[in-house]
C-alpha cells in the first residue's frame, strides 16, 4: 500500500491529474471485476444494476459514479477539483459497499 500511495503522490505533485484519475479508474474497475465478478467493458444499464445489486450500493450512486468515470476517461486534462470529486465518489462506493472487506485508497475498511 505504501508503494501505491507514493506513486499517487508523485502523479499528484506533477499535476498529472488525468493520468492519476486513469490509474484510479483502472484500479477501481479491477476491483469490480475481481470482487463482484462483473465484466467492465461496457457500462450498460444491466452492468450498473449488477454492480448496485452485488455491492449493495444505491443504483443512483452507482450511475453517478460511472457517469463521472466515463466523463473523466474522455478527457486528456482534468482539474484538481475533478480528480478530488472522482476520488470521493469512488471512495464513497467502497464505503457504502456491503462487502466484508474492501480496499480504499488510504487503508482497509472492514464492516
């Protein structure tokens, strides 16, 4: 975990927010694939419902997060504020998740 935080800090200090956002998104999508066993190649309504159902997170929050992921992923440059909002939305989904053990950016949360 120290390595991840160090790399994250490095990108943040270089103001490479888009690259850091991309890495956060990829890490989050890997979490969706490995914890919930859901393919993440398309964010269809069926996909969103599966994530909501398996995570226990309200569908409105899931939709909002994946809309932010799509919007962020389509940009070459994002602001620090956009990065912070994305981070908070991802962290919120982890925290709201009904999984027994969930990794979050700065530690492990256990229900």
